[in-house]
C-alpha cells in the first residue's frame, strides 16, 4: 500500500493491522467500497450506424469513455436524461453508466435508454436510509459508488472515467479532450457558486493551484464535472472511495487515488476554455391534474398522455385534490366533462 493511501486513510479513518491484513473501522460517512450491485438492464452493443458523419467502425481504436450519470426520481428526471442523451449520441466509444437512486428499477428509464442505441448499463443504487435525513443529504454518492463498484467487478481498466451529472451542459470538445487522459486530467467548470467558475490555475503548462469560492480545507477544491481519470491508473489503488460527506466527495475521491499536483493534465486550452457548465434545472413539485378517471379512456389522447407523464414522474392525476382540470376551446376555458363527455 502506497504512503499516499496510508496518509489518506490515517486522516479520514482509523486503521489497525492484524496478520498483515489492513482492517478499517467504518464511520458514518466512510464505508468500504463494497456496494451490492443491481443491474436493471444493460446493452453493450452500439446500435448507432454513424457518428459525426463517419461510420462507427472508424472509431474502433479509441479508448472508451465510461460516462457515469447519477440520477434520482423527480419530475425533471426524464427530460434531463433525454437532453443529455442527445449530446452523448454524438460521442463514439462511450459507455453510459446510469445509476438511479431508487429502491426498484424504473422500466421507463430502461425503455428510454434502449431507444438511443448508446451502449449503457442501468444500475439501481439507492442512498442508504441513514443518510436520507441529513441536511444536506449526500445525493449522488451511492450512485457513483455503485458505478465504481461496477468498473471494479468487471475489471475495466482500459478507458477513461468521467462523472457527468444529468443537469450539466457539455461541449462536444470535452470528450475529445478527456479521452486520452493518462492519469487525471482537469479543466474549469462554468456556473459554479460565487465566482461563476471552478477550476485549476495553470502556469507554464502545469497546474499549480485552484480557483474556487469554497476551499473549506479541501486539497482538491474542484467540481465533480471538472476532472477525468484513466482507469488503468485508478486500478493501482484498491482502496478507491467516495465518502457520504456533501462537499467533500471530489476531494476525498481524488485523495484515494493518490493524486499529486504534478500528475494533473490541464485540458481546455490550458484551462482557459469552459467545456462543461453546471446548469442546474430548478426543480418543482410533481404536477397534479384533477380529472375524473372515467374520462381517461380512449375517447381522447389524455389517458395515454397522462399515463406517460405519471410513468416519467412528471405529473399525476387525482379525482379529489385541487381544482378541476380546465380545457380551452375558442379561447374559453371549459370543464373537462363538457369536452370529453
């Protein structure tokens, strides 16, 4: 075990040595990476015929980008995954790991992912119940840990790991920049906190420091979308980890893979270009439509439409909450009973 890993573990966990085996005393935020994996669905074949006006076969020698997207149920979930998919559709040699914070598999997401033809794995990765009441809750950690466990269990060491949230905006150039990461590459992320940006400070082609409005003792004060990791390099560190500690996930993950300043590869024109934006969607409550169930038959499109919205977690129908749904005709609102009877 390297001195960097030992130092990391001494800082964040207690260690004892018995019969030459290292044993770790788990804490509330730090647990060994031993997630139980549940794969909802998986498609390892790329069904896209053309990518960026070239046959898919032209890209056969490129390293694979393992694009990890944590997601969770909310009414914006499906539209954000759809928007992200239409970015990823342009990227050759990409495997999309979609990890969903749910207790059961979402069949609608399975159908959605299969539709795009991108190689994907859909994981069920619920947050442990003891963290759900924390303020703030460590959202996305269980998802990313599940993806790390998937990579380890499948012994995937040829390619590049990137954590890509479903509400970010990605320049296609980003994927070309990170694909040849040798150890860890970094680049600025736009729309982060007070400065509107977070990223490395580069002098003479080397990363020497970081610009971020919230340092908080972090050795690596970077955003989750601001770095990529070579899987062969990461495989050298058997104790790779990510804690259930909001704000410190990136820092302690990068510490767990023994990162040093002189290892970092600046991308994005020496970290002067913004290739990823932290564009968060404002979340709203589930929409409620008061409509008598007897009208949700095949007399109109509303039955099928509202069923789809319910499956997507966007809106739900009710017979006894809120005001009746109104439908307009010729500029006048009408009770749905008049139009649908």
